[in-house]
């Protein structure tokens, strides 16, 4: 009897083994072919002089990596990307946090503002970029009309230095801050209300409440928002492609855009792959940070 | 009393600030949409701020008509929807059956496979675009819808997200069905999959929006005019080979904004909650 039961259990175990594996097989194939293999291939390509036309390349050691650091335009693109991240990440995070705190009230009107502020987040980045490219149009853009009516000088915006850079930063923030505001609001709603009540009873004003209660309790949300915003800033491609083509003279050329152009406009596959590896290292560090902050069970 | 006045002043100042921000969000849309309904000779005429800066003086659909003449717009819309919907539905199934297997079943190599999936999060599409393009070339899939769909049918995040959900479901449900002779596939389809409505809705929404917005992939993989998707078509209008036809450009942007905006305004509560519940995309 016992023997029989054990046998049956074993059969179930084996069944589970097989089914468990069969169920992950489709994902394993997809991720294997379209993620894992390309990732391996990226490493191989970065050490080669691969040519798209000839469909082959030879091993050339680390010379792609060496030339990468001598490529002034590439270094410039790294600087542009870092400068953008340095502006976008804090401004956007602080804006999102402040407005989340201000707007997290029960009255209808606040709910209404929340709905509207989120609209750019559901608009595609390409549409946002084109929309702002026209708003900033030097001859008929609305922004110049407004500047003029305020008695301020007009600007060439996307074709001027440094206006193009700051315009790009502005558009990125305009697009995404509402999204992170919503994330912060959901974080705020997780703060137990008795904590807030206790602070009020102890006589804290709203500013003290913000500094000593709200912000510390939002620590994890804030860190995650910072990490994700940084990642988004490093991956910027659409604004450069759509609004400025990276110009004027490279002041808005982000790294992803530069690498993409090297690969797909100039067919410099090897060097572009080495640059992608550098991006991977940066992004990998950020992903690991993200996991560390999120902890396994709460992550994303 | 004075405290109450103070609170009121605070609230009025706050509302004024919120209203100004409201304007910076809304006015760009109003201006763009209104330009889509102007004749070309009216665009750029009302530069001095006035009522006609924000609504067309003579209302017309001619820009939309020209857009549909110049580009195969129905085809483009159809392509975009086809790619977005098929990716969303198939990936929901694959990601959730994978998540179920990793979260509920026991098999050799499970942790290794899960680790492999998770580590792929370090390779976003922007990093992998070059070798992925070459792989598509090898598979003869360049310039096809498959190149836009296949790579996204299983995603590390989707698997992670669904596994998270299935980990927290009781194992007893499946075990009792197993004793009654159900297969694991039946158990998944009939018991666990229906349980996952909420996370599936969230993940589906995120996947659909990602596909709808997707740009670097279609702009790299698709050359064929008849296979364009909306976002790429927009950039073609924006930087045409010829002089930019601004009326058509505004019409195109409007077309890409309005449907999503309407869906959002109808379902906004759900959409915001869903996105917040996924925490961070």
C-alpha cells in the first residue's frame, strides 16, 4: 500500500517536472533567440570588424574599445547624456513628489488635476516630441508668440545653443513627471493615516510633516523613481531623432542616438557594439541597484 | 479662525499653481489639435495671442483628407493595431504560463532559468538593437511584422510580474484538482489563469502602451512603406523629403493622440490605478 502511494507520488513528481519545463519552453525559446543570443553576439561583435554587406567580420581584439575613447563625438554624446540625466532626474523627481503631496486630497478638483497631469504620460513620445517641435518652431511656434506678448525676446529654440539642449530637457520632463506623480501618490496612500494623525496631534505643521514623516516614509518609492528616471534618461533616443537630429553641433546627441546612427547610418557595427557594451555596463549597474532597493517581493 | 483663513489662503495659492501647471499641460494639445483643423494658409497667421490662436477661424477636414491621400493611413493604423494587439495577447499568455510554472511548479533547473530571465533585464532593447537587427536578418524576418512582434512575446519583466502573482496563490487549489485527474495545463487554464485577471489587465495595459509607443524597433527594422507603424509614419511627416506640410503633420499628431486620449478619459481611474499598482514599469 505504502509502496503504491510512493510510486504514485513519484509519477506526479515526474509529471510536474516535465510540465513545468514544457510551460517555460516557449519563453525560453523567445528570450533565448531574441535576448540571450543577441546579448552574446553583442560581445562578439564588439571585438570584430563586422560588415553588414559582407555579413562577416574578423576578430580584431580590443581596438573597437580603444578607438571608442578616442571618438570625440562619442565622448560628447556621453557628456550630453549625463548632463541631461543630471538635470532631468532631480527636477522631475522633485516636481513629481511635490505635486503628489499637494494633490493627494479628496476634493474633486484635485482628482481632476491628477487626471489631466497624467495625459502626457499616455501620449506617445514621438507625438510629444513632434508637438513640442512645432510649439518651439522659430517662425510660428506658440512659445515664441507667448514670449513676444510678454515682451521677451524670441528664440530659435531647437536650432540654437544652448536652447536646444534645455528645450530637450524640458520636453522630457513635461512628458514624464505626471507619470511619476501618480507613482508617488500611490506611495503616499500606503502611509498609514494614524501616523499622520499622530504627527498632527503632536503639533507639527504641514511642512514639518512633509520633511519628517512623508519623505522618509516614501524613501523606497523615491529611490525607485530616481533609478527608473535615470535609466530612462540614459536610454533617450526619440527626442534626438525627432526634434533635433542631435544638433546643433551635437549638443543634443544622446549616446543611444549616436550609437544607433553609427550602426545603422554608417554601418560601423563593431565600434557601435563596443559602445553598446559600455551602455550595458552602466544600465546593468542601475538594474542591480533597482533590485537592491526594491527587494525581491516588492520590486516593480 | 485665523488658522482657517491661513488654510484657505494656502489652498487658493495652491489652486492657482495647479491651474498654471494645468495650462502648460493642456494648451500644447489645444494648439496642436486646432492647427489640425486649419487651412494651411491659416497656420502661423494668428501669431499675436488671441482667440484664433487656439481655435481655427475657418474649420476644415482637408488636412486629414490630404494625410489619407499622401500616406496609406488606414493601412498604417491597421498595422499598428495588429502589432500591438497580437503582441499583447500572445505575450500575456506566454508570460503568465511561464510565471505559473516558475511560481507554482517544481522542476530541475527552475531557479537557473528564472535567473537567466531576470538577468536579461540588463539588456534593454536600446542596447540589443544592433545584434537583434542582425539576427532578424539571419532569420529573414527584417521588414516583417514578425520582427516587431516576436522579440516581445516573452519579456523578463512580464515573467517576473506574473511569477510574483502566482507565487502568492495557494498551491492547494492545483493539488486537489491534480488528485481529481486534471492535467497541469488544465489546472493552469481553468484555475490559475482566471485568478490572475487583475495582474493580466495591468500587464496587458503596459504591454499595449509599450508597443503603441515603440519607436526604435520599427524605425530600425521596417523599411517597407506598406508596413509602417504610426509612430514612424509621424516622423516621416515631420521630416518629409519635401517641404513639411504642416496641416498634414498636425493632423497626424492629432490622429495619434486623440484615440488614446479618449480611451484614457473614459477609463482613467482604472488606467492610473493599474499603472500605480505595477509600481514602476
